[in-house]
């Protein structure tokens, strides 16, 4: 039987977080008309993530299957690509291991995709579930932590506005991804080598500029759990600096190739203007106010981003052949391991 929808959970050391996500998916409502599955992509975890999944598989009694595979190469971009490769559904919905979906998330996701044939990807309405209270004016930073609440009306992300949904709670057409997203995106996240977050944004930019629509669907609701350490100053400053350093690459993906040399100096001038205005307007408050400090790090990272990206290109060029070889070997080993370990006790397709 053909699978309509795959829920892909990319996880790294998620043994403590996975159960609440699997419990919620186990109790999804209004899915009798949908043939769907759950796929856990274990991104080289060193904890007992596999054991957690196996415990669920051993007592699984739902008509939708629970599958497991291991991706031994580190990185969220790599794990997302592996999920697309392994998924059997026409649509793939991404949940991170700290994303707890509403009980009707699968039904709402599938319904929206069926009603919008021109959509290539669409994001959820994501609420923050904070372990500790966030700082004052945190709403300005919330979108950078994959918290997205754009109201109760579905809307299309227009390309000229340069805003797109986060990868958490995102649904994509599997074939659209395969046709338009590179097998290895340049932005690989906060892994070894140059720290370049923005891997989900890069994938969405490839989908959007190929002509497919990207939407916001408020009917798909997700609670994003934010632990206390993700609100600490040291973490947030590093996060915003990293996002800024990736901006040159995503900015160039947003324009036509011939426009790059023309628009580049305008971006630099605008970054300089923003930094100057920010420092003049807020002066000493930048050191004391966490929100202002994060905004400044984003601006400084954006200004330095072209140099950082060029350095990353030079650093990766001599490694590309060996990385490709390792990736092929990793896929082969992981596929064999996953197929051996992932005994699924759900109903047959």
C-alpha cells in the first residue's frame, strides 16, 4: 500500500526527548484516511536512542509504522537528506526531537498539502514551551529559535520579503526536494569545520526559487521545548553570530547570479549603516541588554559573512573528494545497520 505521509524525526542524543514526541504521534487523531509512517533518523547518537525506539517498536500496535535508521555522519543537513532518501511518503513532515506536535498535526499537514497542489513546502505554527521565563522583549529573537506564530490565517511566503519558515515542523513534497535541493547543501550547521547554520533555510531557498510555493499553515501546531541553557547569554550570542556568518550564502541564493556582484556592495553598506545606527542609538545599553547584544552580533556576523563564506569554500575544496567517499561509505553501512536493527512490529503496508 502506498504511503501518503512520512513524519521524520531527526535526533541526536534524544533518548530523553524522543518519548514525548513518539507518545504524541502514537495518539494522532483523524488519520484513518491517511497511510502514513514515522521515521526516526538517529544522527550518530552516543546515548540509548536506539534502545528507546526499539522499546516502542516492541509494543507498537498502531496501523502506521515506526521505522528507524542511523545516519553516522554528523549534521542536521545530512540527517534531513537521509530522511528524504529513506522516506516512503509523498510528503515528508520534519519534527525535531524537542518538537511536540498537536494531536491533529498529521491530519492538518496532510489536508493542507492535498488542498494546495502548487506548494512545495509549508511550515507550522510553533509555540515556545520554555523551561524558564524568557527575557523581556524576547519576541524579537523568537523566530531565530524556530518559534513562529504569524497568526491564524494561512499565508504564502512571498520571495521578495526574504522570510521563510524554520525546519522544525516543516512539511515538504519529497519529489520537489529530490529535484531541487542539492544532495549536500553548503550550509551544514554547527558541526566540525566552519560553523555555518542555516541549512533548513538553504533547502527552502532552493525550493522557492525553483518556482514552488512556500506557505505558513497555522492549523499545524507544534510546541517547541526550549531548555534553560538555550536562553543563556553565551549560547544566544554564539547562535546569532553564527546566523550572521551564514547570511552571505543565503543572500546570494535569494538573487539571480548576475545580480550578485551588483548587490554585494549594497549589502555591505547596509550592514555598516545598521551597525553604526545600532551603536549610536543604544550606546552602553548594548552591553547590558541581551536582546540588543544579540542583534549586534547578528549584524557583525552579517558584515563579516562574505569573508567567512569564502574561507569556508577554500577550506572545503581540498576535502570534497574525501568527504564524498566517506559519505557513500557511511550511507552503505548505515543502511545495512538500520535495516537489521529496525524491526517494525506495526501492521504491514
